[in-house]
């Protein structure tokens, strides 16, 4: 049974399309550095730009065709990103600061969107947080799998999935526990996630690797 939310946080279309283009561009630039052809660039841009939404809608929520294929403007944005990455990769490497800023803002935004959709369908707190994180980081996960890299999320490094989880948890806690309106909770959760991502990056906070003892020696046969 769907959970009635006090209201709904509506992601502005211009932000969604702009973020899709820039996320797709980051994937296209990676593909260009690896020497991929135009088809390869588009596939990697597609996975990076809308992979989180594809996993959310196609694998977990299953509410029909994903949003990115219901509106042709998303595929157009990804096509533009692919063309830019193919022809202007060298020059566009200079906008890494912009890509980081959009990524940090999108991290909290898409965590909130995924969590909100989950709560509206009647899923529990933990499931909503989980799907919110998948919505936020799924594109990068699919990108790494496609280019045959060890996924960024699995390696010790900067706070990323943890920050998305904090944003989704804060949003769900405010909506479910404190009965805040979704719009008000979303603004705070996105802001906190953005600040955590930027501050952790600037201060060099990283996740520690698992601690293991010495591996036992296997006697020769």
C-alpha cells in the first residue's frame, strides 16, 4: 500500500536534463580516453547518465518504462554528451571542477528522488534508503562494469556512497519520523549531502580498507 507523503518533491526538468548531460559527458570523456568508438562512447554515456534511474525503475520499483525512455529529451542529452566527448575530449577535460560540483549536487538529489519514489510505493525505511543510494550511485557502478574497471564504490577512497546514504537516511527520517513535507526535507537532505561531499573531498577524508591478518601459508603439495 502506498504511503501518503505530505507533499512531493518535484525535481525541475531543466536540472534533471542538465545533470543527465553532464553525467553522460563524464562517462563519454572516460570512454574517449580509452579510445572507444562513437557507439562505445554513447553506451558508456548512457550508463553513466541514467544508469541509476534504470536500476531504480527497471530492477527495484518496476513501474513501467524508465523515465529516460519516456521522454526523448534524455536520450538527446546523452547523444549531445557523446558527440561532445568524441570530438572535444581534450578541451573538455578542463571542466572537471564543474563536473565535480554537479556530481556532488546530483548525489543528494537523486538519493532523495529514489527514496521518495520508494516511500510513495509503500516500501519500508531501509528499502527506501537503499534504493535512494542505488539511484544516486548506480550510474557510476554500471560505467565501471562496462569499462571493466573495479567499481569505484568497492575501493577505499573518498566518501561517496556513504554520503548518498546519509542524505537518503536524513530525508526518510524527516518525512517518516518527523512528518516533514517532502519538499522541505529534500532541500535539507540535498544541502547536507552536498556539504558532506565537498568537505570530505577538500579535507581528504577517505574510507579505510578492511583489516585482515596475515594470510596463512599454504603448504606445498
